C-alpha cells in the first residue's frame, strides 16, 4: 500500500473482533459488508470518534467544558489520524426554522447581498423607497415647481388618533403660525378641537414662497426647517398639485417608511425580519376543511360537521343550536337536511365563514324548581372557521379545537417567513422571497438576469460569486431540485446528508478526515456520477474520504475497499479483506460475490398482472406533479422510481396514502391536490412501513415489537418455580416494577457524569447489566434465564425455541428479512431506520391482514447490502403471493427488476419532473432510451456480461489522484494560499 496510511490496531468497538487494518490517506475509501457486520463501528465509532476526541483534547479545559465530550473507542491505537468531520444522516439540525438556505449558508450571503445592494419598495404602492440629501430635494423642487407659489410643509402626524393639544402649544412656542390640519390650512391659534378617536393628518406650514432664482436661499432654509421638524420628510404643495420628499427610506406616494436595510431584516429567525403572523415559521395552525367535514354524504343535522355536539342538535363552534341555524339557513335559501356534498357554494360559505352583519333571532329557555323563563335576542352567526380561529387564540380553549386544525402556509407572507418590508426589497426586480422559492438550479439564471447600477454591481460581485459557488455544489450532489427555502425537517436522511456534503465542498478545507454514511441513499442511479464527482473533489483537495456504502457504482469507483463480515452481529466484526476493487472481487465474501454478479434476486417467474382491480389516482397535481393519472394494479409488486425530486413521494405518500387514509376513516393530513381516487373500495387495510423508530426508549426492543417477547414471558411464567411463587408474565418484564432491577429500573446501565470527561455508561452494579432482580434471574427454562434469552441473537433464539411456534413464528419473520444478527433485547434507540423498517415488515409477515392489504414502503433497501436486499425482495414477494399489494418508492435497480409493474416519474427534478414517463414492466422500461431509469437498467444488464464495470474515476499515480491540469493546482494541494489579506496593517498581500 503506497503512501501514508491511517493504521488501526486492535479495533474492538461493539462487535469488531480486535483486528488491525491500514486505510490509505487522501483516498476515497469504502467500508462495506452486510448489515450489522460492523462497518459503522469502524468508520464512525472508531475513526471519527477518535479523530474528534484527539482534536478536542488539544483545547483548554475551559473551552472543553462548553463542548461535547467523547469517549475513547475500544481500540489499542490509531496512527495517522487527521481532524475528523462526520457527515451522516442524523447530524443535520431539523428544527422548524432550519432550511436548505441556512444549512448551506447560502441564505447568509443572500441576506448581506440584499442588505447592501437591494432597493426597498413601498408595500402598498410598489414604488422604490430612497433617501435623498436636502440639496437634492431643493434642486428637484426648483425643477418641479419653477415660478409657482408653494407651501413648504413638514408632516408631523400621519393618520394617528388624538387631540394633539400639546403639539399645537409646542409649535406656537417655536414661533410657527400656520398648519394644514386634515387638509385645511389654519392659524395655530385658531386650531380646531380634534376628535380624540378619529385619525388625523397634521402638516406644519414652514414657509409660503414663490419658487425662483431670487428665493433659492429662502427655499433651502425652509426645506431644512421642514426636514428638521418632521425628522426627514418634506411636502411641497401648489394648489391641487403636491409632492413629497424624504431623506429617509420612504414612499414618495404615501410617505411610508422602511427600516434600515441590514442582514437581520432578511432573517426569519430575527424579530426584525420574521413575519408577525407566523413568527418566521412560514406556516400557521388553521382549521382544516377535511378535518371539519366528517362525512360529506351526511347533512348538517345528521352530523356532517365534526364540530357537531356528541348529543346532536347543535354546533360546538360556534355555539348555535339547530333551531337558530335553521333560521340562518332559511334566510340564505338552504336547509339543514341537505347532504353537505350537495349544498351550494353560498350555503357552505355562510356555514363556514358566517353571515356577516346580518342578525337572526335566538332564544334561550330555562326551567328549574324555583325559576322558569325565556329570553330572546338577535345576534350574528359567526361561522365555524372564525369561531375555531378565535378559540385557538385563547390559551384556555386551544386544546378543545386542536383536533380540527392543521398546518397551512401562512397567508400573510405566502410561506416565505419574512415580513412585508423584507418581501418588498428587490435586487434589480427580484425579491428575496422569489429567489428562495424556486429550485436551486434556477437561481443562477435569475441572478444572472439582474440589472444593477454600477455601485450596486460592485458591492454584489463577490457576494454573487459565493452564492453561485454554493448553489453549484448543491447541484453537484444531485440536489438542484430543492428550493433554498425548503424546510430542513421535510428532507430525507439522504438529502440532508448531501446538503452537509455540499456545505463541506464549499468550505474549502484540506487535510481533513471525512466520514460519510451511505451518501447515495435516495439518489437515482442517473445522479451517481455527480455524487462521485463531489467525493472526488473532496479527495483531490487533499482530504481522506471514508464512506460506509453498499452501492455498486461507489464500490467500483473507490480507490480502496475495506470489507467487514462475513456475517452480522456476533458472526461479523472480522476483517475479510482490504484492497482494490479487483482484490475484493476475488474474495469468497458477500461483497466479493456481489461484485462478481453471483448474488441472485428473487424476481417472479412471470410478471403478475394483478387481480384485475386497481387503485387509480386521477389528476394528481401536488407540488410539481402535472395532473397525472397513476394506476397501481392490485395484487402486484409496484415500484415507483424516478430521479430525485421527480415527485415520487408527492404521488405515493402525500397523495395516494393520505387519500386512502381518508377513505378508510383514518386520521390523516390533507392529501395533495388531485381529482379523485378510484378503486379505494377494493382495499381493506393500509399498512405504511416507514423508517420511524419502533420505540423511543431503551426498554423497547425488536422482540417486543415483533410480538415475540410476550410468548417468551408466558413461557417463563409457566415454570414450576414461577407458579410456586405466584409470578405472572409481568414478572419477566423490565417495564414493570417487581421483577426488574429497581436500581437501574430495568435499563441495565447507569450514566455517570465526569468533570471535563465524557459521561460514561457503566453496567448497573446491582444487576450486572442483566436488568432483572436476582430472584427473577433464578428462574430458568432449558438452563437459560430471561436475561440470557434477551442476549440471544434472532438466529440463536430461533434454534432455541424451534419447538414453540408462538415464539418461533415472529423470530422466523425477523430472520426472513435479514435481521438474524439483532439481539432480542437490543434497545430500539440503537436500531437504524432501515432496520426499523424491516422489523415492522416482519411483524406483518407473520400475520394475515384482514381482507386485501396495501403495503407502502419508502426506500426499504436503505442501509442494505446486496445480500440483504435479496432477502427483503423475497419477503415482499411473499406478501404479494399472499394476495396483497405492495407499492415501493425505490431507486435500487435490483428491486426495480423484481417488480411486476413500474411507474417512473420525471424526466427531471422539480419543475422538469412531475410527468409519468413510464407505466409497465421492467423489460419495457429497460428498452426505453428516453428514460433515466431505463438507461440505468440497460447499463446494468450490459455490465453483467462483463467481469467488472470500468472504474470511471481519475487516473492514479502512486496511489494518489492527479490534480487538475492547470499548473497551479498541484501547488494549491501542497500549500495554504491567501489572497488580498488586509487585516490590521496587512497591505492586501
């Protein structure tokens, strides 16, 4: 192995078997192996943790107390480490205020750009706001009113309520004689009594003169006085014609002023820039019509609206019985017995938005032992929506209406998050809100079309370079379809990781160890070249790039591969091989067999046509979808594919899923716009298998979720010793007091805080990490305690409980989806998203859903080695063979090949996508040259006829990539270059 290396000695972290390995520096190194083999243990828990720990130890004790502290990994020694940066799927801040623009720091540059080179406009009149010098105001008055008799006025009060007696007294003391009050010029000593609660306009008359050469000095003095009294504004009036000027940023039409243009004005996280209605979030809680209309086929009287009281006869919001509501309905020509879906627009408007100022008779009767009576009065009908909004604003009633509300784009700012002043600042003719709303790939064209004045162009030049450079990095990692204003919490794990990768490309750092976790997740094969180019750019800048990856294209492009295995969990953790792709392809390992094309994926013998029925989404037009009709044949495995950002999730998750949930009567968010969903009556159950955690505490585990732990506890409760002591199954649960260890409350570990050192997790002294009380552990079945059973892997437990079908069935399902290596008691907090998806799938494999079930999965191959993908595909085929329907969003070509039916969206991302470009079999798709997925499938087929695919990366000399052809490139690799340094006394060196 030529060149410098990172030498790891005695790696024992997690399941690593104490091996030694040398990893070449300044190379693209892929660590691979089956799921659970120990890849992340080597890459993140050893290399990254040790690299970051050593860097933090160089800081002072004072500085370290404010920083996160890291434990030393279980390794004898690591040599050749550089400062480390981890770019994984969980390291992006997902708060509601984080966006693509903030994560990439593009918004920071845009804020400065608009503050320094932007022009404020009046929100009401759309006129540019600009400050002027007093002399320029005088010159303009001379030009506009030459030879005319004018009044020079100082505006003091603009549309404010009050009597303003003190103001008039103060002006008289200053020696002023007249003022224009509400349009009429009067003497101050004769000023009228103003109504306190009416809005008034007061303008001080500073001088009356004829504009000409002889009065230039007097005009200059009058303008100066007016500007001083009004703090920057002056009005010149000549009869019916008048004009306003300002030395501040103000509108020449209405005089409205704008705050000073500064970067914080363009930050939704600052009170100076945030929209006051949504407080900078871009969305507000508002009543949802879908949640309000419980059943559109019912009438109002029969309970069509969810705000109908449980006992009927009245609405809860607003409080109105049906007798009163009948009077409202009669006045507007509808009745309460007409089904909601047959009511006219006007009738629905009245019910939802109210009757306006129109009043109707209402009455109330009461009857008691002592008093009876009735009262009548007239009142307005407020309407359902205003009533709910009023209740939401009341802290004491908010909980009553939350179920009827949903997050909706803020109407005030249109989802831009900014206040009206920030929204009306333009760079050329381009407001910042428009720039944040378009795909990042459109930003260069918009900025390139801007026409700026010479001074503004000089200010903007360097800022524009930085913005465009960072946008180019976003496009380079396949994220050009994302808008800069896109909320971070709506990004997938793969998108979030590639955004961080783009930010690192923009940082220009050298000599760093970058550790990445499957950056190809969610990336279409057509975009792999862009991702690889980004990784090569990091490498060629003099960084070491270590990637945990299963993707074949990345494996073949790598400079070096480290293969961990051969199995998972206790069967893994060994170094199978370390070398070039050619060397790894010769190994007898899952990775070697995959590279040689020996792993087979279980495609159906014949493509299933389905059961003759189908789910059809008509006219889907959410986000970038172009009003498409998408047909999902029932009784098939259907894969929805397409380049990143083509609209797959919008179609399947935001339209099909939500519409079907509504049909089945489930709680769901509003579906994206579409005409209708046909065929929903043929589906009896919807099963969504996503990557959300199976539990949020260390006490939840795979055995509990997969329904295996219950039968195990029942088995232990049947032991003679258990019966003698009267122990129920709950005795063997670490969630219930009695049988568990109370010192650690069933966690098996305790956390110890150490000053200036990382908090450490140590086994519980009382139970030794076994979680249970010693008496509980004394009960044994076939020589194993309950703690021993929880420490077993799925494979070990399956053999141990082979004669107990209730236990073996869920364990077999876990094994079928490739989770043999998980221990039964493994905390759910340590299970990855891909593993969580397969645990959920296993739960459904062992039972028979009622009727016909539709299974929806979003990229289930995430984190899976090719050997594990084959197991997953076999499990999905089993569901279809049982008569159900499986719809999968996926880029993995092996899974696409195994589908019965394929829908491809595209052809591009964002505005260039959203069309249905293919619906048919994988063979038909592979024959299409106009399809990105079709081309990738055809190339995959061709590659299988070759021993290996061309590497496709830059040529190497002595294990290092050549720098670019330019003569200065190699110099940049070996030096730190500063240009134009001007700090303190440096003279732009």
